[in-house]
C-alpha cells in the first residue's frame, strides 16, 4: 500500500503542477491511491474533454486513476506530458470558447 500511496501523491502533485502552470483551479481528492481531481469550472465538460483528447494519445484517462503496483513513474510522466497539452487547451477554452464546443 505504501508504493501505491507514493505513486498517488506523485500523480496528484503532477496534476497540481499542470493546473498551476496553466492557471486552472482544481481540487484534489483525499485518497492518493484512488487519485482524482475536479475542475472548479465546467467540470463535467472538462472531464469528457480529457477522455476525448487522451484517447488520441492512446491513454484511457479521466480525472481519476486507481493506481496499482504496475504503475511506474515513467508511465505517469508520459501521461502527464500528454495531459499538459490537454490542460493548455482547457485553459484556452476558459479564456475564449467553451470546452463544450470542442466535444
């Protein structure tokens, strides 16, 4: 359980770093092993958009990740790299168009 908890903290820190970099407000869940977050604006649309965009990069993703011992930091790093692009698009939408328009 310690490995899974550590990976959860690693992932949550990554999400928060991306949110801070793109000036997005997110709220992290309380259990790192069941890592999740929500957007404070347009949460449902953003969640759907994440799934749509991450599938293009071969990641089945949402705003939650149920970690296991098979998850490794190099895979999480690759995931966060792809998620960075998605967070940028979400921020662009918050400045201009609505996220719903890209679904």
